[in-house]
């Protein structure tokens, strides 16, 4: 198929890129539900997850594949939006909707001159969802850890804001590198530090 000015294949690539642009404008729903002012976007989240995968010191893992997976793992949300647990959408329904969205995105760029991109996008998404490979499990841990880093920042920015549920989601993080970061964030939680300081002030007045 011709890839020249005005060709359908060109228009499809532009449509794909514009659809991806929605990720820059779609706020992460968990923060919205917790009344965080000007919360991060899905794109913001994906960018830092990708950087965290790039930082991975574990040479037994395919770092380049993880970076690509991090860039792809939430692409379906450009169509279905960010579905949070509070919305009570059954897990299998969310998975079906997201898989269909990624399938539609892959079809949109199937005529791109880069003939491998469409398949690679789909393969990386499904590998992440399956959580079978060591790489997909690490990316999932980075997905959670990035959220916890953000929760730590928001507690610091909004004194008194309790984002415990986000920190609790990291309980299953296992990779030693990720675990060290998680436990440090947990120990230095701004909300907990503030609570201790306020309690100390009360105790000193007794």
C-alpha cells in the first residue's frame, strides 16, 4: 500500500497518533477520585514507568523489551479511558474492553511502512496482561511502584492527605531493587510523618 501524502495509510497513522494524544489529556482516575488537584495524566504515568524500566539493574531481564512494554501497557486506555477499582467494572470486562481497544489500534497502523510495529504493539500488550514472563512481572511492579512514588509526592504536596490505599497496593512487590524503593517510600510517607509530629506535639503538652 502506498505511503504518500493523502494516502489512507498516512491518514491512519495520523489517527493513531491523535488517539495516543488522548493519553496526555486523560487524568489518572484514582487521583481524581481522591480529589487531587491537577492530577497526572495516563501519559505522565507511562513515561515514568518506562524510565524506571530503563533504570533496572537486573541484567537477567531484557531491558529494551521492558521499556517498550511500559510504553505500550496502557495504550488501550486511549480509547476506553482509565477504569479504576472504584468503578466496580468486573476484571474480565475491563480486560476484554482493553484488549479490543488495542486490537483496534493495531489494525489502524497495520499498513504502516514499519510492518512489525502493529504486531509488536499487540504482542507486548498481551505479554504484559498475561503476566507469565519475568519481564512482564517486572513491568507490572514498576506500574505499581510508579503509582506509589506519585502517591508519596501527592501526600507531600497536600499535607494531611491520606493515600494509604495506594501504598497498600505495593505489598506484593518482590524484586529486590523495587522492594528497597518501596520500603523507603513507606518509611518516609509524608502523611505518617505528619501524624507522628502532631502526636508528639500533643504528648508534649500532657
